[in-house]
């Protein structure tokens, strides 16, 4: 049984960590991930309270987060709207640190 669990752990894909979050004006959230996009930048997604979702790729400079959405194209957002997420795991304790850009 232990060997099976070990094999499943090795074969499962790694999950992307959340880099930053921002609340959407209409309800819901923008999520910036640490996982690389195939095109360029890193993966992002948005989910809105009305059930809409969309995937995209993001890059940031010192003032702006630019996301190229799959359906709606390129959009720019003030970096101040996003809160950085930093999660570290040490032993069996997970600590989350939130800070501004």
C-alpha cells in the first residue's frame, strides 16, 4: 500500500501556487498563478459571482498587471489592486503571509 501511495505521489502533476489575488468589481476574484504559460508569462484565471470564468496569461511591471485573456483579449489592471500571496510549508505547518506589492 505504501508503495502505491508513493507511486501516485510521483505521477501526480504539481499544483501551481497562487502568486496574487484581487477582488473583481462585480464580485469574484482574479487569481495570478506561479505556473508558466505555454505562450509567455504565467497563468491566470478569473471567476465571477455570476458563474463566468476565463483563463489567461499575466506579466507585471512596477505599476501594472497585464493579462491576456483567452476570450476577451489584453487587459491592464493597477498592481495596487492585487495582494501578494506567499505560502511556505515547514514540517506539517503551513504559514501564509500577505503583503502588498
